[in-house]
C-alpha cells in the first residue's frame, strides 16, 4: 500500500487542495462533452421528425465530426503558442453556442449548423484539457487522472441514452441540448478559478502556418467515407476514392512523421491510440445490431453488453491508476492483449445455439483492455511531449482516435451489409468483423513496446514513497 512521503508530508493526489478544483473542472467538461455525444443519438430521431429532415439524418453527425477535427488542430496550435486556459474558455463558449443554436433550431439546416459549431468547440476543449493536464499534474499523478478521465467518458455511455430518452419524452428533444448549458458553465468556472497557469503564454517566433485547412480536408474525407459506407451503391465508389484521397492528404500534415509505421516514441503512441479505438469501437457499434437481428433481442437488452464493457473499462482504468510504478508500455500491451481476447471471444455471438449470452462476459473483457490501454497511452503522450509540443501532439492523438474509429465503424457496416443474406443470418459478418478488427488489437500489442524510444526507460514516478 502506498503511504505518506518519506519526509512525513501528505501524499499528492488529484483530489488534494492544490488539484481539486482543476480536477473537478476537467472532469465536468469531459463528462458533459461525452454526455452530449452519447445523448444526441437518442434525441436525433425526434428532432429530424419535427424539423422534417429525415433525408438529412446523417448530416448532424457528419457536421460535428468534420468540425471537431478542425477544432482539435486549432486547440493544439493554441495550446502550443499561448496559455491554454483562455483557449478552453473560447472553446467552451463555442460549444455552448452550438448547444443553444441546436436547441432553438426551427429548421434542419440550423440544427446542422448548431452541431457543426458544437464540434468545433468540443475539438478545441478536448485537446486543451490534455495540455492543462500536462501542466498541472506530475507524471506520477497522470495515471490516476486519466483513470478519472476514462470514467468521465464511459459513465455517460451508461446513463446518457436513458437520460436523453427521458428528457426527449417528457420535455422534448431540445432539452437534451439546452439543459447542458448551465452545467457547462459550472465546469468552466471551476476550471478557470482553480489557479493561474503553470506556464506563461508563449508566442513562437516563426509563426508556423495553421494546419486547420488540412484538418477540414481530413474531416471531409472521413465524412465522405462514412457516407459511402451507408450508400453501398455505384456512387459510393467515387465517394470512397475522393474521401480516401482527401483523408490521406490531410493526415499527412496532421500526424507526426512515422505514425503509420509506428516509429518508436510519440508516433507509436499516437498510432496506439488509433489502434485501440478502431478495434474496440468497430465492434462496439456492431454488437447490438447482431444481438437484435441474429438472436431477436430487444433494443434495450441488446445494449446491456455494451454496459458490461463500459463497467469493465471504468474498473480497469481505476486499477491502473493505483500502480503508477508499473511501466506504461507494459500496461498498454496487457490492454491490447485483453482487447484482442475479448474480440475473439465475441465471435461466439455468431453461434445461434448460444443465444448471444456470452457477449456479457466477452465484451466486459474487451472493456477491461480499453481501461488499461486508453489511460496508458495518454500518460505516455504527456510524459514524452515537450511542453511546446503538447498541443500539437494532443491534437494528433485525438485525430488518430477519431479517424481510426470512423474507418473501422464504416468497415463494420460494410461487412454487415455484404455478409447478410436477408434472412437474418449474420454469422459471416460477425466472424469477418472479429477477424478484421482483431488485426489492429494484435498489432497494437506489438507496437506497445515501441511507445518508449529505444534506450529510454519509462519515466519513473516523480515522488519517492514509503510502503506502509
């Protein structure tokens, strides 16, 4: 058990007097952004029905995705050039403006605009929260902080859809957007009153050109590929070609050189984030559909294995935070291996005789893998990023996540559409998806060893503790 410092002073914590307000502010904003992302899917059917925008159903999601990539790049540039807290203020205000626009929309075009504004603000905020985490917390506290971040992202998955459903039913879909406004303000006040920045504002002498246009190009490429996966007709072939080209050109300028090859150090860390997200979320969106169509589960029951995965994620994230002394690359490798195991075992949902019930356990195992892996890559990123590059690296980190998730989710959709024969026999799609999505999980287990440059030991905890 970890005890007090050898000099008798209290052990630092993310909840001590020097960090408490910052921690609460960070977690409040993370949770609210995550809740909005989880809840909007529940409210959207009612919104498009009222606004007569069924034909434009996918656009609010695509608009958020495209502008969030732009926001990530802008947030990274602000974090590297200036103090991050004013940037967070601007990002939250933009996000809140988007909530307001969407909440009062009387036309589908206005709702899409509101979602685009939300995405821009959310992208800025998420990246700058990482920059603040790098400034305000020492290396030995970051595993606990990212464990708390995991809870802030995953817990909305447990309550978000239900809460949004109740609000939509009893208040209306607009409440899903408007009720978040005062809570966003509260989180912002806590964060901005937590203390001054640990680092002064910076201005680079060379004033490098903004990469925001490339972010817009990459975001448009992702949206084009997603739309093509939904159409699956002749026109989708052209969309795939154009979208892939736009994405390739954009990512070439947005990700560190060597990311695709997982070059040791930061490139491998950023690649690992994408491999984790792609492998997990590619199956996460497919699993309820398979349980519903293959085994006849109700919509509510089919979502319960996802809850099991979320619980596994949160529990593992908290456990890894209690062992900051364990090298992060080892924890990351264990996470990838458990994710691969959970994916492989989820292939049992293809067996009609089992009725899909093993998914409760198998997806919990995959969630444990994510709970070990996601916080670990966050710690590795901040430990290896120079202060002047934390913003750019955090932006690339998030872009890797978004890109890989979108591509693997789209691929899962294509596999389902291509394998289903119209009779409800989806087992070929399940097996194909498990096989394809296991590749990034297994590849990640190999890449994990490259997340620390050769000859460089993993950073040791910053404090010397005495066992009790």
